[in-house]
């Protein structure tokens, strides 16, 4: 009697090189090789540099995944050869067949310093002051953001948070990165002229240190420019859309905007967006500036929520509370700043409005703050709660 069995399929591997991303400080560089989707599991690796076979090879046992195998190998090569952009190749030997990776060499690294901007906000109800620092479009991704108080060794820091967004490709295909930092301090630090410096530390050519600095100063006179900051915190999942509006129309090229990508922090996400205005744009009578936040937890039909306050409606306190209760679950939430030249213009021409929005949608907490880099700020707090 003959027993017929079906032979197991034989699949050749697909081979991919793995290269280090950041700057290397050792005398050797570790290169990797990944072989995937092969059967059976028997496979060996070899490495070449030009016509020369390499040693110092490490091979790990094959791993079964979805009825096929995955193999990994690494090799230590001379940093001098790697920096000289000599070509390397990985070879996967499987059932007598050789699958060779394309030659790969050290890639050119783009070095670009960030566009560094800062802004300031004051919340008297919470007894805290916040300084924002935005580092936009830098490369490589290695960086650190720290804060320094000018003329003082230590400040009364209540909280410090830094976020980082994944890189984006510019028009030339180069990958650029962005980051943001939020410093919260005690208002007692805010004597007139108190200056906090945002220091960006990055890497330049030949692994040299790159330092960029920008000051955020609490002053009692107008700075000539207004920066609105919209911060959206503690949402999940990460897909979110933030837009700036002027009188219900999306801002055009006359306005400068900047938005980070969503960044994960302790199981939820946060994102920052800025709109920078000239004094002339801000002082236009009756113009409404809005930060609109859209998220998938907002269901059913879409509607808008708008609350605003101007010089003519603000009282003499620096903080005005506007309460807003929403019974429906569907909403588009707008934080709004209004520039007004009403009856109080003579006494308050130097004042501007600072608007914060706290949005509670279902179990999702949005904190949307609009920040002005002005002084003697009028503040507006918009509260939305979900019942």
C-alpha cells in the first residue's frame, strides 16, 4: 500500500537591510539584515563588503510567524568604512539558493536648525503661568528642549511637558521633525520683564552640538504681534483635525499657522496649534478668530459652539467665566478670540483677549487654550460639559 503525502511548500526569503539612523560614536557600526516569509526554517546569513567576506556576524534563531519564518542577522563593520560610504550586502542562504540584498551605504543626513517660536499665557484662577515653545522643521530628530529663567538659577516650576511629532517629508523628500514644550510656573515669578528662555539642543554636522534659543518675556506693553495657541489634550484615538478660522472662513496664506502631529502621552494624545497675527490683523474691529477641533468621538450631525468676548463686554477683572452646557453628543468645538474697538477702547487699547476652552465630550477631555503673546491680558474661559 502506498501513502501519499502533500509536500510542504518551499518559499524563498525576502531580504531587507537595516541601517542605523542616528549619529554613531563608537569605532564600529552595527548593520542588520532581515529575512522574511521563508519556509522551511533552515537559513544562514553571510555578509560582504565589495568582494570581501565579512566576519563578526551574529545570527539569531528563525522565528515562526503566520506559518512562515523570519530571520535576523547583524554584523559589526568599521565606522571608517561606513563613513566612507563603502557598499555592504547581506546574503540569505536558503536550501542552496542565495538571496542578496541590494547594496546599501551610509545615507546623507540632513542638518537643519528649527524655526523656534515662543508664547505666554496667564491663568489667574489656577494661579499659574504657562510658556510655550515650538521647534518646527529640524533635522536630525535627536534633540532636547530645556527652559532657563534669565537672571535666576531656579524658577518655581509647577509642570514641564515636552512632546514630539513624527517626521514629515518636505518637497525634496527630506524628513523634518517638530517638537513643543510647555512650561508652567508660579505667577510670583512674573515680575515685570521676567524672561524665560527656551533652549533647543540638537545635532549638527560631525555630531557637533547645535543650540537655538528663543525668549518668552512677560511685559507690560504691547509686543506688536499676537500669537494664539490652541492646545488639545487627553484625547483618544490619535486621529484629530485642528483648523483655524477667521469669521467662519478657513485662514488663507495671509496668516501664519503651525500645528504639531498628535503625540502619545500616558495612553492619550495631545497636539498644539498656533496662529500668529500682526497688530493690524488683531485690531480689526469685530473680527473673530476660532480654533476648530474635530475628532471621531463626535457623532451624528455636526454643529458649532461659539462664545466670545471683546473689550466692550469685558469687566475690569482679568478673568471672565462663560459656562456652556451641551446636551447633544455631536459638536464641533470652537475657541474664539474677538478683537473689538468698542467703548472701552480709550482705556484699554493695550489690552488683548486670551481665550481658553475646556471641552468635555463623552469621556474625552479636550483642553483647548488660546494664548496671546500680549500683556495686561483679558482672559476668557469657555467651559463645555457633557451630561
